[in-house]
C-alpha cells in the first residue's frame, strides 16, 4: 500500500471515487481539510470549546475531527451561585 492509497482511504475519497490521480487527490484533500478546519472552528465556538485547537484538529485530521466534534456534548458554562 502506498501513500496515495493510504491518503485516499483516510480521507474517504477512495470510497467516493477510487480512480483519482495523485495530484487531484492531494488538491482535493487539502481543500476539504481547509473547509473542515473552518467548520470545526465555527462549531467549536458555538459549543463553548477552543476554536484554535479545533481548527488545527480539523486541518490535520479532516472529517475525523469534525465527526468527533459533532459527537461531543456542548460545554455548559459553570453556574455561579449567589452567596446567601
């Protein structure tokens, strides 16, 4: 198994179209990971998580980081009780 095949399977593009040449695969994976990073940053901000960390995770891990972010419950801010 070569780098081209591993990248295709990890990105999920081989399941969509298996006969992509190497340059098309690399450009498509790069574009998808950039979009995944933007989506991770937006979703993380809405859920009370660190935008920079999740954007970096989306850029490196792509759809896997996005799927993880969807599965995590939203963080709730701590409720401060008034001193009686």
